[in-house]
């Protein structure tokens, strides 16, 4: 069961840690040959996304974590600058966001992050968090914003404010006056919940934690925070017994 790397330095670093910790062969993405083995890689660019689509659920996907991920800066030129890799990375089987088959809801790993859970906000606006262009293309949801606004309007007549990671207004400022937060699969939804703003999702693996049809119920669901914390790991944790047990568990499903 080999793992694969691309020509991007983040992918190469993460995959070196992963393959070495589990004593797996590490191959260049250009050497991939279609077979029945689990496909393992980081990210959806430079040829990895096309293979993931073909593998359907037979892959392990690694990307930035849900909380305390490595620090990134998004520029006006729509470039992402990453200065360190000491943060958390999500490791998922058969999906880009959540292990659909087994949600571990124990709060222990979340509690260790020492994230303050604030009281519910009393705002009025609904924040619509747009996916990145790469996500729109990969999930083939180019009209996501328009379709989701139409869906929200079926259940609420509140003002909808569109936001993305390149918006000039910081998300934290919007959350101070928010009634709800809606995204496809954004990790900012977890930030919203911690800030006291109920979050709702459209991606199938997350809808069970917050569905737009329930938006006016305005309920905070902390289970999604616990499940997310149990799916993310620091690179140094890749060498722990706990991580190896986690990998054995998700591979066996």
C-alpha cells in the first residue's frame, strides 16, 4: 500500500512523515498505476484529485486540519502563503472532509485544544461562506452560491451576507452579528460554532450536523467539533500508537 507525493513542498513534507511513520512505500504521483489498493495522498491538485475521483471511496485523503492548522495567509492576488507545518492535518478515508462511516464523538481531543465555546449569539444576518474555486471545480458545484441562497430563502427571510477567504471584512467581525453560518464544508463553520453561531452545511458528510432546513431552529451542535478533532493530527503524532490505531480503524471500514 504505497503513498504518493507531488512536486509541491507541503505535499512532499506531509507524505514523507506519513509514509515513514507507517513504513509505507512513497512514490511519485507520475508513477501511479490504477489498481485496487487504497490511494493515499495530500491535497487535490497536481493530478491527485483526478485519481481520488476514480477511486471513489477507496482512498485516504490528507489536508489542513479543522482547528489549529498550520498558519496560512491569503493574499489579494488569491495566493496562499504557508510559513510552517506545525499545525494539525485531517486524515480521512473515502471523503475529503469526514469519515462518513464512523463519527467518533468523544470530546477528549477537542478539550485538549482548549478552545473556548462562547454563548449563542443574538445576531440577525446569515453568513454564506463560499468555497474556494478548487473546491467548486472538484465537487462540480459551480453554481453553489446561487443554489444555496435559493435554498436558504425557502426557510428564512433574513439578510444573507456572502463571504469568502479573500473578503476584506474579517469573518470574526461578521460573526459578531450573525444568526447563522452556511457553507458547503468550510472549517470556518467550526469556528462559527465555537463563537456561538449555529452552522449549517450542504456537503453530504456534514449535513447531519446542520441542515439548512433547520436553520431557523438556530441550534448549536457541538458534536461536529468533537468529530472533527478526532480526525486531525499533528505531523509528530503520526508516529504515535494512537494514530496507528486510527489508521487501522479507518482502513478496515
